[in-house]
């Protein structure tokens, strides 16, 4: 994963102790490096005291920042003292990336005129002027925080998630492989609404994918390598050799498509033509693609492919698309999330096992649906999300919960886990009434705040209220 890098900005106001600036520059750079982030600092001698005060110094910082475009993911605006809001807005109004406003706290035993920071008050001035100018920014509670604190570390990690989501969602290329299955009107979407939010859909006919599979030789180097990869990835012992070769060919075709079209995320028509013509289901391939951090939604669920991308960017973990599938007895805040087998191995409790899909075996006969990677989702804190497109708008929900270690019957088909979500029944009611699909996207970790903030504050998505 690419290291997140922050450009650092330090504010100053001459009425307050400028002697605090040099220490803040060294302290902030060292702390961020220790937390695993890269930094960019304008040379200390470029302005008085190595900070920005007034419009002229702000314009100097803006010019320096413009020369570093592409080298930083966000800006941390630090106020070692009160700071100057006019310089800040001149410097950062065209930054083009998320901005975190951080203010140093005062210490009760350092309140003389030569020591008092007053950044508590100065932060309000910066936020106020940013609001007036329409400059988008991030601020976390508490109002002031010291860089050495654990609270600051948590804030920076969250801000890095925001930066990754904003950067990664500005120009997304989403591959739509195959048309929506006629019966699944639940996954309809508005392509123009997505485009207005920087998401370009590139469509590919499933017949061309199948034709490309049929052209590949069994002993093609890529096919052989993919077959070896798949058999190491999951337990494929039960799969007939011919079906493994076909799955490998399909995997090669999908990989080539992703590379040639430079796809960030994909949604694929996973039934019923692949099973009828190739006699395989793509579940194992979807699982493996997801594990390579290329979000892949089944059933041509484009909207969940979008949210899988956002979740992955925030968590730096794989994401997956699951059905809201079953109640869990009488426990209202628990349900079973499931899908046939596209869950990435890294989110599973143990190595999966590839089987013949029983749903297709019922309709088409045995041996036509080899591919589901079945098992159980590992217990973990998780974030789930989805979106809809309607009337030119992109509206989403995001929330957090946990995958528990509650038992699911051994004969339960597919890859599933028990999710525990506070006030689940109310939330399901709202989602159903608001037109959300029967799928939700999920990733490891609690990253909901970062996704919510990035998509609303910086990217203009509409947030679903509970």
C-alpha cells in the first residue's frame, strides 16, 4: 500500500509567542513519521519563523504547495499559537485535498503572555473563515489536542482514511461485466448519477468474456499459473481437473480485462450463462480478486461495488458483498450475512473449500457450478455500507457492528457469519423503505466515521439518515 503523506502547514499570529513554532515543526514531523506517515514541509526560512501569517505568506505557501501536487494526500494545518486565518485561507483555499485543522492545547502552568498559545480560540477563527470561503476541512473533537497524545494518533489515522477515500473515489473506473440479470431489478443503477460523482462505468458483454475463455489453450502459461494460484488459495481437492482449468481460464480473462481497462473495481454477472456454457461459477475468482484489493461485487451490483471500493480505501483491507440473508433466532440485533462464496480468504475464519453450487445443480444438473468458496466469516469488528442512485443523486449508508463467533449450522451452504448491529431491526426497516438492495458491503475494522466524512464533506454524496 502507498504510504499516506501529509503536507504540513503552521499558522502564526505575531501577537502570540512565535517561539513555539520551531518546536511544533520538529515535533509534528517526528510524530507523524513515528506513526508511519510521510511529510512535506515548506523550508523554515521561506517565511518568518517557519509559519504562515498574512495573505502574502499564505500565497507563498500556496505556490509551494502547487509545486508539490501529487506528492501529498492531505494537509495538516497546525496551530502552535492562535494562528492567522487570513494566511490560512490564502494558503489552502485551492489545496484540492482534505485539510485537518489541529490546535495545540494550553498548559495550566504556562499561562503567561510569553507562553500562552490561545490556539483554542484561533481554531474557531480558522474554521469560521474556511466556512465563509467554502473551504472544506476536517476537525475532530476534542477541540485541542497535543501531537504526542494517543488521541492525536487516533485522529491522524482517521484523517488518513478520509484522505484515501477522497483520493481513491474521485476518479473511479468501474467495470460492469455482463448485463443485469432480468430478475434482479434490485440492482438497477443510474450510470449518469455515478458519473457526476467521478465514477465511470465501462461495460463489457459477457459473451465476449466467454468467447475469450474458449480461445485459451489449457497449457497457456497464464492459465497454468492461475490454476496453481487458485489451488493454493483454497481447498480445491473436490473440483474436477477440467473445471479447475476452466476457472483458471476465466480468471486469466478477468485479470486481463482489469489490467487493460485499468479497472479499480468490478461488478460481474455471475449466473446463469457462465454455469450453462462454462459449467463453473465465478465465486472463487471473485474471492481471490477481492483478496488482491480489487473490489468485486457479484450479481452486477454496481452500487455495492462502489461502496466496496470506499470501504477498502478506508480500511486498507479487502471488502466483500453479502446478502442480508437470515434472522438469527429471536435475537433482534443479530442476523446472518451470507453469499455463495465470494468472501476473500483473509476475511474468513479458515481456508475455504470449493464445491459444486447446489442451486445450479438443482436447475442444471450436477457439475455445472463448481466455484463457491464456502466456509465462515471470521469474528471481527466490521463496517458495512451500501448506496443507491436515484434522481441524479448518490445516497449511501454506513454503519458499524461486529461479526460474532456465534454458531451457524454445519449444513448451512456458502460463506456466512453472524453480524451483531445495534438497533438492527429499525435500521433494516429504514433501508427497506428507502429502496436499498438486499446486499450490503463489508470490510474489517470500524472505519465508518472516516467513510461518512469523506463521502459527505468532500465528495458530495447524500447520507441516509436512520
